[in-house]
C-alpha cells in the first residue's frame, strides 16, 4: 500500500520550550510561539518548531475545526483513525507507478521535481486538536499539488493566503505580514504579487474545508476528482 494509516509516537522538546499543555494559557501560547520563532530563524527545517508555532498561535482555531469534524461521520472517522502522511508511511515508488493524472502520481512527481523528501517530524498527539494540527502540517505538500501553487517564495505566500481564506489561520496572516515587511527568500515587493494573494484568498474561501478530504485514501483518484470534491475553483491566470 502506498500510504499507511498510523501515526508516530508523541515527542516534544521541553528543554527548548517547545511544549504546550493540553489547555495552555495565553501566556504559555505566546511563550511557545516566541521560542518556536527563535528556533526557526536559525533552523527553518526544524522538525517540531513549525507545528508548535501553529498550535500556539492557532490553538483555538484548530480546536474549532476538530469540534466541527467530530460532528460528521467522515470527520469522526478521521479523528478516530488518525491517518498520517509522514515519510515512513509513503511509498513513493508505488505512487510513481500510478496512472498519469492521479493524485498519487502528481504527489510523487512533486517531490522529485522540487528535489525534496516527504514530510517527516515527530509531534505530540494527545487529543483531537493536536491531531488536526499535525494533519495540517503533514498535508501541506498535497495542498501545493491540489491548488497548483508553486514552492517558490510567491507560491508559498499564495498557499498561505489560500489557507487563510479556507481555514481562517492566524499563522497564515502572520506569515503574509512578515513576508511583506521583511521580504525573505528574495520576495519581490508585495504590491507586485498582491493581486495573486487576493485571488488565492478568495479561492480558499470558495473551496470546501481542506480537512474534509481523506488524502491518504485518495491517491488513486484523479486530480480533477479531488479538486471537484473540495470545490477548488480553477486557478486564475497569473
């Protein structure tokens, strides 16, 4: 099977301050977010800091998404089975063997084209909210595939704008603001791509909730089928 349904053992780094209790106070969330940002400044590929940052800033948002999922049979199944898209669960060779135009084939091509490896990080899963944070992190690369946004600096900003419109994430707003002010990774001035961000935001707003898809069960579907299921509008010409 190309994708297995199991999740990694819980891990946190208390020594770095990368830990949140199950019901953290606002102070604890802010402290963890600052710690995560300091680590990410020096190590952008840190395996734990991005998820901790998401959980610290958007904990209440992810909790609302988990509560909404628990109200539907499909969402209940996701929260009960807790599938994963970690590197050790993905068989890229099997995905590459799928027919052209399928989600799995496009997913495998995404990694080879960008010369990157599948997502791999430990993250503590104690409850449904933690799982939704983890699942969001793991499905980031698939969101690129389904939306068609590139992995260059502007493409990443477009995906953040899409996620802001679709999921209401404060972290996406924060990333877009910092990118506009600091212009990391040789980003052009924001006025040069602001129209693309507005279009991505509207596109995310018009799409179904990204958590409504069972990506690990959809590798043999065509990209068009998945886009129709998520009601993702066609991408406007840049």
